């Protein structure tokens, strides 16, 4: 008989298991893959943005939108600073990049984060059962009694469902937690892939493969209406664009199957009128230069040919011959490079899953089910998602720890 069975050996599950075991519970992690933490290993392309430096809990949870207030108790009891201290205490040094994002320091990365978590679990006596998919969580008289995994019934007092959403299903997160929770009476908010790359059929994109743009503004136009915008970086791929700005814009509601396009503002801090005035002044001062040479001084050289291609302006036009109409077209293009016929990747490329187990049926003070006694949830399986920047992993650490401590306390009373 186990006190606690944790379903899923990812970020949230391992944190829950380690803290439950630290509280004295007999803990088993049941993982359907052959090894734990497969999605964690690819986090941040192997670098793993474990958290960020945002210390104000109210401000932090606001990044999760209207559902964020649910997280207040979990994050307040295990803050971003606490997460950094936790991993530092396990021998993992960290560093802050861009004044905000916290990563493992030096050559360390996701594998070292996973190693620290596994050592934490093992040192507290956690047991592991890999390659065992859980097919049922069993109850009697409204409380947990066992799980069925790989054809075996394993008795327990409490269960933590922490098997992720549906993003990157090849790593094991293929929506099993939704099936298990629904079978127990929980409501599932329709899952959807977010933080995904975008694709476009525009041929000019192929000329920019591998080019990164910093501090741009990306606007999504869906069904002819501007529906969302995001500031940040992006990178051109062979088929479209990816990166933080692209990821963050996909969290907003829009018709994925409708007519979508993206507009890239190369100068988000400048109004159109200001940029137009700067071009006018530059053309007047450098009236003997080709207009291309003037644009070269303010725009990354690799994207200059595209600016002229999309604006329809002759790049070797002398600045003295630049008309107001042409100048306006140049400014408009630089304030809105258009990617047309945009589509977005699905769960196979999603960094996280939006939607999941309804928060209305979970107690945010303990992460316990409001329907089944002894049932707890943690991580991406619940209806919470945030932009890039360490928010989603912090949510996993905080909800995992709270679920682990809470279910251990529950098991002691059974």
C-alpha cells in the first residue's frame, strides 16, 4: 500500500513526489514512458528556463489571465525565489538572462534540472515504476483506493494526476490525464495547442531563414480584424516564423481555421508619423544617396531587400526623388511586414496546452479534487497557461509542491 501515487514523472509530478516523500509519505511515481522528464529535457531547446525574477505574486499570476488568481496560494507558498533557492540547494547554479529569465548556469541545462529533481525524489525514498501507463484511478465510497497500471492494481491512499497536457505527445503527454479525470467526474475545458510556431506560404520568407528580429511587435489579423499583439523576438524558419513573440500571440482566442495573417512592426516604439518624419529628414540630408543605403542604416541588412520587395519601391531610387507617397509606403511596410495565409502548428509542436481540468473543481489551497477525496492535480493537466518566460514551469513547480505536501498530509489521516 502506497500513501501517494503520482501519475506522470514530469516537472510537476517529480516535484509533487519529492515533497510528498519528504513529508514522510510512501510514494510511487508511475510513468508510462521508459524514463521520466522527457518533455522537460527538450524545454527551451535543452536549456530550460526554470523560472523568472518576478517576485510580486499578484503580478506573476496575472500572466495566466483570468484563471491566474487560482494560482495565488500555490505560487505564494513557493515563489520564483524559492524555486531558485531549491535548485541551488540541489547543486544546480543558476543565472539570469535579459534581466528576467532564470536558466541553469554555464554549460548546465535541462538534463541537469531533471537530474536534480530525480535526486531529490530518490533521496527522500520515492519509488518509480516506468513503462506503466495508468488506465484507471479507482475509488470506493467517493475516495481513492488504487490505480490500474499495466494491468496491475496498485493500492494507495491518494493520487496526484500530473501527466501533462497534449503538447509534444511523443514525450508522453498525450492527454491521458484528461481521460482519467473525466472518468472520475471532472469537467475538461477543451484543450488547444498554444505557444506554437506559425507558417506562411509567402515566398519571401525563404530568403530570411534563420534571421532573428529583436524587440519587434507582432499583430495577428484574423478574419480581417486585429485580434492580438505581442512584443518580443522572433526567428524566421523555412516555412514561417517562431520565437517568443509568435508563441505568445497564439495564446489569444482566434479562428485557427479562418483567414489569418501576421504583421511585423520593426519599430514598435515609434509611431508611423515619427518614422515617416525620420525618413523624410534622412532623405533630405542624404539626397544623393540611393534610398536603399538610407534604409540600411536603420534596418537589419538581411531584411532590407524584403522591405523594398513588399513596398514596391526601387531600392536604387535616389533619395532626392523619393516622393511622399513612396516614403509612406516604406514606413508602412516597416511598421507592418505582412505574412499572409498564416496557419499554426498543432499539439505536436506546442510548448504548452491551454485548457484542461476545470479549476472550478479543484481547491487552489491544496490542489485537491472537489469531487473525489484523495485526488490531487498538478501542472499542465489543469486549465492554466501563460506566456513564455519561465511562467509555465514555475506553475508546475508551485502546484506540484503544494499537491505533494497536501496529499501527504491527507494520507497520514487515512
